[in-house]
C-alpha cells in the first residue's frame, strides 16, 4: 500500500462488523472504499468493499439470485482478491440464523450461494452479491492503519450502510457521521500537495 501521511483521529480496533474507510489519499483499487470487516483475527483480515458496484447483471453469473437482490440486480466488486469467487452479503430478517447463513455481526452475515434460493430468500431482509474480497495478512492492516491509510469506524445502522441505495455516497456519509477530523476527509484533495 501507499505510504500516506496520518490524518484523522486514532482508529478504533478492527473487528468483524466495523467499517474500514479509505483515507482520501488512497488510490485504486481502494479509492473512497468503505469495507465491511467480515473477519479479523491472528490469521489476518477479510472484508468486502460495500461501495463499488459494477455494471454486470447478477443474472449473467447467478441467475437464481437475481430477483432477490436489494436495489438493482448488479454485481458489486468486493475487492481485488479472488475476483472469480462470489460472496453473498445478507441481512437476516429474524434473529434466528436460517440454514445457509453465517452471522458476521448483528443482522449481517454471509450466505452460502449453493443453498437453494427458495429455502433462504424468505428469511432475508436484504441481499447483495460481491465478486472478490479484500484481504490482509496478519499485521498488514494494522501497519496500513498506523500509516493513516484507513480509519476504522462503527456502522451507523449496519443494514442501511451495507445496502445503501446510492453506494457512491457511502464514503462521504460514513465520514461525516464519524465526526471529528474524519468529517473533513470528504473535502480533502486526493493529493495533499495541491491543497
């Protein structure tokens, strides 16, 4: 990753269910990324980028799921790793975990896309499908946080953040809600030298 100057407030400790928000200086593939952390432990970190929709219709790759998605039936890019794999992020409609659902945090979890749609779809409040994921080796994410590349913040409403109708506005909305110096990030130039 890029070595960027530290800006913003001290980061919260990464944990499943928290959001990892890209600093304004980060470039592709994480420019203005908001990542939902799915796992964070001694073996590393796994997350999915919530705000990178593609133009690909889910029906071209997973036709059975197309009519059950929240919002437009498009595939999202979950990160640069394993783009040939798909992850289903869902919000359970009830506290019990339906068959084929693995809870991450609160109502959010991953679904097994091999589960028959008719068995799991009635138990879901929201669903999106992502190609790929973001991953870090042990210690790698903390190094990037220490360099100021990321802020770790709590989701406001986990379901609303994960399934926002306008994903392009998520980065700014999360930062403004976080407050403090993070609220300034949406106004920062991507290159601090031009400020």
